[in-house]
C-alpha cells in the first residue's frame, strides 16, 4: 500500500482527495445492489461431466470441479459462435456476383 502511495504522490495525486471526489460523483451508486443473470451452461452438464471423466480417467483424474464443466461449456459455446460467424461471412462472400463488374471478363460458360 505504501508503494502505491509513493507512486501516486510522485505523480502529484492525492489518493484521499481522489477517493472523496469519486464517492461524491458516484454517490448514487454506492450501496446499490448489482444483479446479474444466472450463469447457465451451454452443454448438458451431466453428459459433459461424464465425457470429461471418461477422458480424465486415462490421465489419472478422479474428480472434476464444477467450474471446469462450466468453463468447457462456455468455451464450446464461444467456439461454435465464432465458427458460425465465419461460415456466415464466407456464405455472404460467395453471393457476390462478378457479372456486372467491368474488372472481370468472362472466359468460359460452364452451363
């Protein structure tokens, strides 16, 4: 804590004054309760737990923390979301028509 005060004082910052200013500015936020939505897993937890345990047994893992299941589920969801976004971008690029673009010349007709 002394290191922070030393650095702040060298920079010319009075921490108690800054804290008071922050509290005065955001006084309506002090003491408010913040709520968030329930953290739901993307994959079925029981099936994911069973699969992780099946793989883990090969490496001597005997117990899995529930946080690991949540992390793997969220990572899977993020990966699938990224893949779908890339597939969507690729599909949109394929719909580009070059017939009306004068920079391209038709060399053959595959009909």
